[in-house]
């Protein structure tokens, strides 16, 4: 284009042993074209081009890459050294942003002295986060100790606290451990306690900022041992004293419920049970504020409360040395040889002996068999349509289900001596024998196993105050009784 050949210049091409002088533009173009054709006709090169072509057309992303290369052919040669290309790009970005970098560095240099002064003051300050960690370390029983690692940043930048952990080891009390390793070895209760540490940080932050807050707390004490369970209850009590904080505490654990009610000194109108019926979920004000037994003892004229008292009085009889009474009451919870013959008069005698302040108790229909009464009351409960069945009625149904099931099992097993020889866990022993002898009756095996699941030995009084029966839906017990009754 600059007139090279017009100025009579020439080019000498040396190829292998030959030389050729090129005097015109047309000769040069011809040689270049011939050389191109020979290269592009090379079979190996054609295959390589085809392979690349297929890869670049393989998917949407590779096609976009091809279009990018078509529009920016200068990139091609850079792809021969990817690390160098990355380096060039970063240098370009940094050069472009240089004014901003300089501005930041100048601002930092100006503030560095002041920042150092603030940091020194921050190290001396007792912060709210340190108080949070002290709350956790003092109240919760866990095999690790918690410390805050970024106290200065918490103060200066309102950052969330970063905590460090160390195992409590008498031989080396400051053994540091990574949080990830800690999660891997803790028990369920200890893990929940560690989770609560984060919750306490959040709560104390809201307290510090004066934020009105509604806390919904759902089964927070599950998997906790008693010491930690009481620790969280005490902390919930602290929250309750904060005017800006409100709480809705939910639990399936009746023991936890009773403890919360006591420790937080909750009035009656603040305590509810839920009942799920066909029309939805209802909140029902709690009936028994502390325990049902004193109420039942005062209302033994109620057939439901009389029957529900049997397990309670049975345990009292065992603890107080009334062995004969204990055996007779056991025969009202399990099918024994004397079960059918125990009358209201017999029960009256037992109640008078065991409950000293009921020495003048008189039960009606003294000759009426108690088992018959249990079934009559159960049938009456089945006809009731309200969403809520009181605890005493649930216990009546549970006892009736057990008795009906054992009657069926004893009848099917047909081994009087085996039944007579059972000394403990009678329902479970009968189910095991029935499963062995009647293995083809799978539907009935499934039903009696469901009985054992839904009305376990907790029919007898235990430390959790009938918690499994309290937690059971009303309709589930009714449905189970109807099914067992058909056996």
C-alpha cells in the first residue's frame, strides 16, 4: 500500500534450495495464496480445525466463547499463556482503579493514629458481648469454654461477635478446639446449647438496642439434661422481665410446661393446651394448674376420675407396703385371674386404706365389677363430640384399650399357664407370644403393636405426669378403642 513495488524494490524468497525474486504485488499475493492453500489442505490441520470447530459449537457457553473470539481476535494469541493473560488483566484493572486505591490509602494514613487510640480504649472496655458469654459459661453445663476473639471489631464496627472455644480438661484447661470439630463431637443436648449461644447474642443485641420483640420458642429444651433445661428456663425468666420482650412458649413436654409455669409464675389465663379437631385448632385454658391427682382425690364421685385414680393409687399402694392392694389394682390394669371379680366395694376398701383422708369414702353400686364400669364409661366417652377430652378420660380410654387387647390376646394364645406365669410387662409379653403363635394374622399383630405404642406402661404414673397420653390426639385414642373393641 505504501508503493514498495512501484519504487522498483523486490523481495527474494528462499525456499529450501531455490530462490525466487518477487518483483510485483501480484506475484507476492499469488505465492501467499499458494502457501495458504497448501497449509489449509494439510489433513492433520484440517482434522485439528474440525475438532476445535466441534468443541466451539458444543453448547451455548462454547458458542458464546467463539463469538467472543470472532469479535476480539487479538485474544487468540494471549490464550497461549493463560496465567500471563490473567496477570495482564489484573494489572489493567488495578491501573484503572488506581485513583480510588490512592484515596483509600491516604484516608487510612490520616486515621491510623486515631484508630490505634480507639483500639487501646476498646481493649479495656467491658462489653455486652462479654456479659453474654459469661451468662453462657456460668449457666450451661457443657464440656467447653467460650471466649470472644474479636472484641475490638464488635465495639468499633458493630460486627457480630466471633467466639473461640476450648475444651474443659482438668489437665490442660485451655485446650483450643475449632468450632467445626466441636460440632462433630457434641451430644444433641450440648449441640443445642451451643446453638443457644447464638440466640443469646441476638437477644442481648435486641435488648441493647431497645427493640420490641416477640419470641416464639418451640420445644427449646428437647435433648437437654436437667441442669441445662433449668438454665434455659432461668434465661426465659430473664427475658420475661424485659418490658419490650414478649414470648410464646410452645412445648410437647409436660414436665417442661409445668416447670415454666412455676418458674415464670404464670397466671392461669396465660397457660393453654391445644386441641386439634375437625374444625381446626383451639386453645383451651389449662385445667390442672399443678397436678391432677389432688383434684381427682376430691372428686372420686366422678366415674372418670375414680377410674383415672387407679394407676395413681396403685403406685401409692406399692410404695406404702399395701402388697395385696397393689396386686388387686394391677388386676384392673391388666387381665388377671381376679380381674372380672373386683367390685366397686373392693376398690372402696383399697381407697380408704391407701388414701388416709378418704377413710369414710362410700362408692355407689358396691357389687358392680370395676371392669364393667371401665367399659361403660369408655363407651360413653366415645359418644362425646367436644374437641377436648380431659386427661382423666384419656386415661380411662387407655386402660380400656389395654384390657380389651389383653382379653383378645389371652383368648387367641390359649395358654393359661403361660399367662399365669407373667410377672412383669404383661401386655408386651402377650404380644410377643401372639406374634409367635399367630404370625399369619398380620393385621391383628399390627393393631396390638399399635396398642403397645400408644398406651405404653406410662398408663402407670411416672415422673412426667402422663405426658405421652396428654400429648396424644383425642380422636387417635377413640379410633384405637373402636378398632380394639372389634377384636
